[in-house]
C-alpha cells in the first residue's frame, strides 16, 4: 500500500530549515503519549520510523518522511513535536506554541492535519489551541482535518460512541460544519480505523 512506502527525509529544529518541496504535506500532531508514533509506525508498517522523533534532543524536532515511489515521491508526512508534558518549562512551551502556530498557519505545502487525541481523555486545552491555529485554513478548504481518537481498544462500544460525540462537539467549536473535517476511532493495537486513515491520507495527497 501507498503508506508503506514511507522513508525518512529530513529532521528540522526550526521552520526555516524545512525543505520547500512541491509536494502535498500531511502533518501528524498530538499530545505526548497520545499514540502518534505508534500510529505512524502502524500506518507505514515500519516499526521504528517515527521513534526517531523520540530520541533525546529530537523531541522538539519536525521529522519529514517521503511517501510514494522512491524516484517519484508524491507526498510528505510531517511528524510534529508532541506537546503537553507538564514538566516542560515556560520558555519551551512558548516556543512550541510559536512553532506550531506558524507551521499550521503558514506552511504552504500543508494540505492536511491528523490530530491524534487519546479517546479516553478527549481534546485537551493544547489540542484546542492547535485547532484554533489551523481552523482558518480548514475553514477555507485549503487544509483538511482528521481527528483520530486513539487507543480506542481501551473503550467499550458505549464509551467509544460517547468519546466520538464529545470530540465532535469540541471540534465543532472551532470549524464550521461545512468544513472538510473527519473524526474516527483509531487503535494501533487492533487496527480500528487504520484503513480509513490510510484512505483519507491517500485522498488528501491525490485529490
Ligand atoms: P506518542 O508520544 O504520541 O508518540 O505516543 P506513543 O506512540 O509512544 O504511545 C504512547 C503509549 O501508548 C505507549 O505505551 C504505546 O504502547 C501506547 N499505545 C499507542 N497506541 C496504542 C493503541 O492503539 N492502543 C493501546 N492500548 N495503547 C497504545
């Protein structure tokens, strides 16, 4: 499958270091521990791909991966820094906010954002900040949004439905109902939502 072609492209600690490629870029964002690395690794079927982002000193980096045929990549997956660790100092938080705000508002290659949210907790304050950063471009249709409620295997059917409804309500506070926004239950453990996620990304990259 297309997503399985992913290969490491570049790591950047600052936005101006990101390559100005001509491909559609799809960003993965989420709170630390939401299951982002596991989701990327499951999606790409590469067990350690996204764990490069977790090596010390790299946790605040943006890591790009190419997708598509080796000599003819047709999309870029961007793994953005996880956020929300209580221990992080104030200056680091402010820097994170600035990087995320600018990336989401200004990265011209950006075509889609996958926001990973722990299904048990729902969107946190920082997730909502992110939604606020990207909402204007989602509103115009320039950027698509998919909210993946992760670790769905930990919820009963009833809890999962409740989590979906609660997340839908929060997301609805930031984007108009006509915007192209998806919401799905996801589990890397039992592969819930995996096909939908892969199809969505493919569709974003090949409109
Ligand atoms: P990240 O910080 O967002 O990259 O999160 P990780 O991918 O490192 O996952 C954080 C923790 O959640 C790890 O202990 C994972 O094993 C666990 N985890 C990730 N995805 C799932 C899932 O689908 N189901 C369950 N039950 N645990 C998961």
